[in-house]
C-alpha cells in the first residue's frame, strides 16, 4: 500500500472513530434525558382560571368561602354522590356550594369527578395521563392506580386533548380543594390526603353506560365521593326553562332520566342513576337556580345542586350473575377442558359471546376431586374478558397448576368445577378485613400471595389464615404483623357445579 493510500485509510479510520464516539455520547445523553422525563410528573395546568373562576389565589379563596358560608351543612350520613353545575362560578357557584358544603367533615380520600365533554367529540369515557392537576389553590394528585384500572376496560380511553381544555371538571376543583383541605392548619380525617379520578364523558351508548356503571361502582368505598357535573337547560326564557328543568329535577328524584330533560350532563346523570339504582341510593334536591338570577337576562341556563345517600353494595351483594349465567360459565369451563383433551390442547373456539361476559374481571377457576383441591389458577386483576379468563384459567387449573400432576382425561368426570369472579381489589388494613367475606392479597415488596374468600372455610381462624398466606408469599409466617406489609381486599361471586 503506497503512502497516499495509507494516509487516506488512516484519516477515514480516525473520522469513523470520532463519529462513533459522538453517536455513543449523544445516545447516552438521550437515554439520560428520557429517564429524567420518565421520572418527572405529568402536570395538567389550569385551562379556565381567569375566565370561569378567578386566577388570583386570594380572590378565588374569598369567593369560594363566601359561597360556602351562605350554606348550612346538614351532616348527612352515608353521603355517596353530589350533583353540581359547571358554569362560571359567579353564576352557578352559590348553587354548587349547597352540595359541596355537605362534604364538610366527611371522611373523603377519593373523588370520582365526572362531567360531559364540550370541546371535542368522544364516544367513550375519557381519562387523563396527568399525575397532577393544577389550580391557583395548588396541586391535586391524580389516583393513577385507579385510572389504569379503568383504562383496562374498552369503555375507557385516554383523551388528554379533550380533558385538558374541559371546564366541566376544572370548575369543581377549587370547591373540592377548599372543602377537603386542612382548615386553620388543623388536619382532620380525610381532609389532608385525597386523590382525584377525573372522567370526561362523550356520546356513549346505553350498553356502555351500564357496563361503565358496574366498573366505577367497584371503585367506590366508604371514603369515596362521586361528583357529577352538569348544567340544565340552555337559553330558554326563564319561565320555559323552569318547566323544562323540572323534568331534570324529577329525573334526579326518581333516578330515571326523562328524555325531555335538557341537561348537558345527560350521560353523567344516566351513569349516576344506574349506579344509584344498583346501590339503592336515595336522592335529594338541595337548590335550583338559573343564570338570570345573577345576570338579569331573560334567556337563562339552569343549575341544580343535589345529593345521593345510601349504603355501598359490592358487585357480589348485587348478585350480578343469574343462575342461567352461572350455568353457562361452568359449562364453558368444562367444555373447554374436554375440547383440549380431544384436540391436542387447543383452545375451544366460540362463535358468539354475550356482552355481559365481555367485561374484564379478575377470575379464578378451581377443580375439586373427592372434595379435595385438584387445581386452582386465576387472575386477581381484571386483565381479560370474563369468558376468556374462564377458558384460559380452566385449562391452566387442569394442566398447569405446578402443585399437581396434569389432569388426565379419565379424571375430569370426577371433578367439580368452581368459578370465582372478583371485584376490584382495594387497599385496606388488617382490621378492616372481614373473615369469610373478603379475599385477601398480602404484599411485602415484590412478594405477594392471595387467598380467595372461600379459603376461610378450611382454615382455623385469622392467625392461621394470615400465617399460611405469608408462607405462600415466601415470607415468614408472622409477616402479617410487619408494618411494611400491605393488604388488599376483594369479594368474589363464587359458584360451582
């Protein structure tokens, strides 16, 4: 190789090495930047401060407190939901205060806020990716754990573009921050530690309303309040508006939506009514007004404030599945195992499936033989539609439970099949768990285990139950007494052949 070629070759080699170093450094820098972005919270800034309500913190605080001071708290027990308007608070704030005032001294740690979409078309229930929502009064933490549970269902999607500009949700936040925040620097139960679950509602069908109602009702516990945001009729003469709005007031009192009601929050109201009927809640109208009361205009927008009270029923207490439903699912499980024996382990295809079995839920399938456990596999979380979970877990319980040999075809006729359909697990304390009613998830760090509610029947008392559960999780038998151990409870609708 002559000298010129050597120089050219050497030059190219140097350039290649320098280029490689630059690329590597750039990629490392990008990875660090990406990690920083991942670690940062996503924040939704206020969209309507300065228009629907004051952007100045002091002015806003005074205005909200003035509204609340004009209303008495009735100290309702079992308060579950409120209905509030969402116009500029100068117009609808006083009416809204009638409902928000009732949250005073309530033990609330979770707010499910639901309002209609005004700015973008949606055909689903919309969720937010944001971890924090800002207002002039401070930051509100979003319960992303529950958001992710909701998003796991086909009725729910992330809709940040729509939700980030929506006023029907945001105008409620200063009231919530004021009434649920520490007063005079003295923390009280439920007033210093609450999270928000914001949901924006599009034009969804009746079927989706009913299924969403079931999903949301499973998130409701004793420390949850539902806040439904809606105005009533828009821009009718006051006398005509009152007649139309009376249809809405009657709807709220009866928990049955009247098509003549012109509420912009029609879908949120229908959703609330469905939940209320499932739970057997009672409603009460607290206040009605219209924009003309403030503006003096002849054409007005109607506003209502109302509350719902009652007990909380779990999905299991509501008897979701009829005898016919249960027989179908049990037959599906058995037929799926038989089909696998006859077709080299293949999954049995289905031509049609009823919509009620397309909801995602936690499902376990258990096999018993001679009254002894022969296999039990399932999902705690709602990761698959019910029919899919029944089929897959039936196969897993029969063939893939590591505690047992694979089921033989001749054994199937002697096996009794049992199906457990779970509610969504909720974080709890050891003292709040009810023996013979609650299934339990025990978690410490990365180690966890669960027992279904029916396991209580074969165990002699809570100490043995929790000790055995600790061992199942690979922990010491007394791990349930450790402060770092977390508990989650759920219920199960259990049925067998």
